[in-house]
């Protein structure tokens, strides 16, 4: 996995989701539109998106990655299943909502 972090953007070679910094230093991630995140939370959100992309958007209930997903999602104030559902949608799907 490789999240590339620049001054104002975060991208990945594993997922089409991205993060963009705003003028005030907050971050918005494509699978959490409308939410302003800290830099650390944006990295966490990108990590979730990468893990899901690596697993083709599906994690079976017995997959040990759920422990990590649940912890990472808690950092974002959402549940693991909610994070998986949101991050599994494409950036285009989020724009259409």
C-alpha cells in the first residue's frame, strides 16, 4: 500500500479515493464528502479505502482486518460497517448522492 501525501493532497495507487486539504488546513476525503477531517483522520480514512480496495471492497466477517477497520473507523467517529459501506462506493457514486 502506498498513500502519497503532499501538502494539499493524498492519493493512493490502490484506491481512486483521494483527500484534499482546504484553505483552513482541514481535509476532505472523497468517501466522506462534507466532513472536515484533521490530517491524521484523513490518513486514517485513506488507509481504510486502501484496505478495502485491496480486498475488492468486501471483507468477510471472519477477516482479521475487521479489528483494524473498527479501530480506524472509531477514529473517524463512525462504525466499522459504516466505514466499509461508504468507502466501498466509488468517488463518482458519492458525487451522485
